[in-house]
């Protein structure tokens, strides 16, 4: 019975295909136009161990967004069509803000610079608008003095440890890995062309690391206005500034939970007298030492702050996934498995359970992950397919269901199966009779039609063919792991 059934199915498919071919060749209908594919949705080869490493089961269709330079902190627009990022290596000596269209092959577009090109910048983010007209970022361009002789590419703020001015600072720089907290950084709102719209912060000292809430009404950021680096929230127009955290240590890199009720962030918490003294000395020189950081979550009114990770080392760049429960972040806690100085992406529940490694590849640097607002994509920075002086951005489909379907044959009730088979066969025979009648009628119509069209006024048309696009990138040699990873952490001094 089943053999006859499959023969009937084959005949039905053949008739339908023949009917479609006849309609196309005789120009009776116009082939339906398909929506053009977005570049970010194109498929790629899995597990090539260049862009996609073995074990990365939560990632699929990995594609490279930038090619060379130092690119970091790529964040989606609210409609997931664009990416704002900070990058060095495109004509300036320090980070500037750029933008990519995720629906166009990045190799076929030039990144659009949004920032002025003066001074340094960090931490850009889109406002929630239908036209994606506005963004924010932090920088010190407002404090740069230039004239006709100024080389604007050389206006970056000077790092304190590049030229220590006191014996104490020299000793701190020689014994610490440091990030600069530039005191003239403020947060600005600009339009899609980079035109200045509004200065959102105007307090003495560092204001940066701004992000917009899911409903678009609030901005969370880090500020030193209290004398320590704490988290604050303000309205999207810069009003109603409220302090959220108030504990000694560097609180930064915050992001809202999808429901907008909490902030996930990373923080240092010096405890011993020696660690406290060193933290305060560094802060006096506008420096921090980001080698011991854990993840925390807090309500947006400042209540119920709790520590999520207790892994040691540097755990940073956290971001809530769309389920409002899990957090993806970067960590080097497992150096023994990943190589010295390597950072991998991990996932953890916001109650501290369920730690799972997301990215692999020995000696790789992976950080700055953000999930798209619809939960379907992940963008992050990685040293994969690069050299020791490169950090690029990558995008992938996010895969939650990682279990493979069972191949075990299930026992089916034969009575029900026989009944369903008979019903299906009867319907199929009826369909074949109807389809056959239509084909005969069309054949007769075509014979009559050809009698009056011997001059071939309607030449056959070939239907358009869709061809899958695959991205192939040549493998590059990876250099010194330890140097590469240390350099990668220096890419954005006030990063997430």
C-alpha cells in the first residue's frame, strides 16, 4: 500500500511541476516577486574553525562585519537594521563612532562616521525611533582646541601611563594594567549625520557608557560626579538624573533588562586595605585597574543589588538575552582551558546558575556581545580570523534549541494509520483527476493558441533563479596569544 502511495505522490508533484513550467514558458503568468534577502540573513558554512569554531552550538551562519583595525562595541538599532560601533584605524589614532547597514554586505559599503573625528569617543547607542534618526555617544570633542595647523587625527586624549609625571604614577603604571577614565568625557545626542543635537551630561569628570532603555525613555550611564565611579539613570532628554549604585569600586558597562526593570553591570569591589588604597590612588590619576570584576544586577530604583558571578579574574561586558533571565558576558576565568589572556563568551542565569561557554577557539578574544532586539541575532567583537593587532565584529544567528531531533522509530497505531492512509489516498486521487483535467484543457487551449501565433509572439521566459550566497574568508595566521589578548583589552579604554 505504501509503495502505491509514494507513486501517487510522485505523480502529483510531477503534474504540479509540469503545470508551473507550462505557465512560465507560455508567459501566462508573471513569476511572483520575492522579497530581497537581507545580508544579515545569508547562510554560511558551519564549523570552519576560522569564523565558526567547534563547540559554538548557540551560533549559526557566522559572518564577519569588519575587516581590519580595532572594532568594538557594536550595538543594534531598535529595528535591528543598523549597527553603531566604535573603531580605531580608519584615519584616526583613537576610537571614533561609525555605523553599518546590516542589510548590505559590509564589503560593499563604506562605514559611515558619526562622530566628529576630534578627540576620543566611546560607547554609542541608538535612540528608539522609527527612523533611527538619533544616537548618543561619549567623547571630549567639545574640549579640543584646533586651528588651521591642527592635525585632527592626532587630537586623541593622552593616556596617563604613556608619560607618567610623578614617581607615584610611574610606580602605579609599572605594576598595573590600567584603563584611563578621561575627565572631559560627556554624553552627547547627535542625528544620523553626526550633527550635534544636545549635550546630555555636563558635570565635572567622566560621564560615559550610556545606553537607552527598551522603551526609549531612559538612559543609564557611569559617572564619577560623586567622587567614585557609580551608575546613574536619567530621562532620555538628560533630565531627572538619579544615582543607582553607591559602593566603592568601578561600576560600569550597564545594560537594561528586556523588561526595563533592572540593570546588569560589571564592577570591581576592592576589599582589603591594600586593594582599597591602590584603587583610590589610581582613581586620583583618573585610572582604574580592570583585572578583577564580577557581574551584578540591580533594580533601576537602586534596590536589590546582588552579585551574579563569583568566578574571579575579569568578568565583564554583560548583556541580558531576550528571555529576561539569561546573561551573556565575557570572561577570562578559565585561562587554563582557553590560553593565557584569552576571553570567551559565557552565558549564565541571573540567579548565578547554569554557567555555559558560548565561544571557543584557543587563544581567542571574544567580548562586547549584544543580542538583537528580536532575539534572533548576536553581534560581538572577536580576534578570530585576524592578527594580533586586529579586533573585528561578527554577527551570527542565535540558536537556543541545540538538541538534535531523535531518530528513534516510533510505533504507530496501525488502525489509525490505515484510516489516515485511505483518507489521504482518496483525496490525492481526486486531486490528480482534477489536475489532469486542467492539464488536458490547457493543452487543447495551447494547441488552438499556437495555430494563431506561428510567429512566436510569446517567447518562453526562463524563471529567475535564486542562488544561495556563502561567505568565504581566507584564514589568517594568529600571532602571539598573550600579546594579542592584552592588546585587545586596550582597544576601548572605557568600554563595557
